[in-house]
C-alpha cells in the first residue's frame, strides 16, 4: 500500500493550503482526520452540504434516528437515466454515513487478496491493521479493534421479525454466529448486525472522525461549497474552482466526492472520454474513457405486505434489521 506524502509548509488560508479535500463524506472525513494529525500541514475540507457540528442536539432528528434510513433527507435527488430508480446520496457533511443503514460489515479475506493481484499492499493481512484501527468493537479478538473512532454495537434483543428470519435461515442450514465479521472466511451464516450506533443515534463520520479533531488549528471545514473542477498549472493541480467561480489554492487536491460526483469533477477538469468532453466544450487534458463508466452499486428492494400493525409489529419497527444473513457469490 502506498502512503501519501504531502509537503508541509505551514501555509494557511490566506495564501493557500497544503491539502484540499473535496467531499465531506466518510472518505473525506477520515482523510481530514488523518492528514491534519501533523500540525504543520494545513488541511481544508470542502463539502457541498450543510455542517451540523459536533453536538447531536444540533442535528436534524431524522439524520440521527438509527432505525430508519432518511434517504430523501438532504438528498441530491439523483435518478437513473430512465428516471425509474432513486439513487440516494446525501448532501450534508458526513455524506452517506448520515443516511445509511449503519451496517459495519467487512468482506471475506479472499476478496481483499484478489484486490492485491497487481496491487501490492492490498491483501487482507495488510489491511487488517487499518480495519482494527478504525473501530471500537466490544467483542475484541484478533480481528477487531478496541480503541478506534467508529463505535460498533449489536442489538441486545431482536424483534419478532428478526427472530423469524433467523429461524428460517437456520432451517436452510446456515450457522448462527455471534460475529458476522468474526472469521477470515465469510461462510454463509446468520447473526446480529454490527452497526455504528451510539445511544440509539447514528454515529456518522462527522461524530466519529471530525468531532474529535475540529479544534486543530490547521484543519478548516468549509460547508455549503460546491466544487466545479480542479485547477491546473501545466501538469500540476494547484487548487480547485468552486461553482461560483472562486479559486482556492493548494499544493495537493484530494477528490473524495464519491462514485457519483468525483467522475464529474474529473470530467469538468478535462479528464474523461475525449469525444464526450469536446461535445460539452471542455478542453481535454487527457483521454481517459473509463472515468464515469462501470459503476457497481448494491440495489435495495423492499417487500411490502398488507396487514394489521400489532404491538409486536410496532416493536419490530423500532428494531428493524437487527439480524442479517450472509452469503457469497463466486469463489
């Protein structure tokens, strides 16, 4: 795994920044946390959506309630080309971590070992220290961290629906396990869902990674600032240009705007399919037709049945998705 090397110059916002990070979702929050550990490195984190700060009392309740996914709250209102499928992405500091299902799930070790083919440093054993560093999991053990920023919890009791789901999975031969993330090889199994929830609140990337470091004088978080493109001098990125035309200078630009928005920033900066860029009047810096192509996502479908909302069902509504089954496709 290659480590990021960033020049340290004590520059602050009056002359420019050492690092500008575009996008305040989970990746951007982690980068801001880690890169600002060096007090001589100035870091600016830029986010298109609002910033609700460190205190849970200041956050909209729907973004904190951990038993539902407020996918339409702070939404970019994205849809597929046929306008049939809603593509949820949150326009808020914290990004998808502010609206997702809070699941804290790893892949099987072989998945990461496959990544390492022609990409040295990406095996499971090499990534495991970073997995452990990220979390505080009360189960502990060789595969878990116990002092990281992401607080991992599991439900103490399950709803009737989760109990029925678990029984059905067991009847199909799936083993019931205490820890879905507890083995290097993730065999088909069923068990409690590990989630990043604290005191019934969604513990998003702001609360886990940014809140502890906001007081660092070398870290600035700028919200409600939409980035248009990266600015270049010759072959070197020297900053960003916002949607309002403002130029922000930096020695290094890190794009962490997610799978939907990072390609657009690259396209507007002159990187992408040459024919497409020219048709939009964008000067081509490099023909890279793969940018913005081959998106993979995980579709989500809900099955709804008519019935009467009993007290047991209402109880289950407050504890939805506490159990999960796990399987694998491929090798």
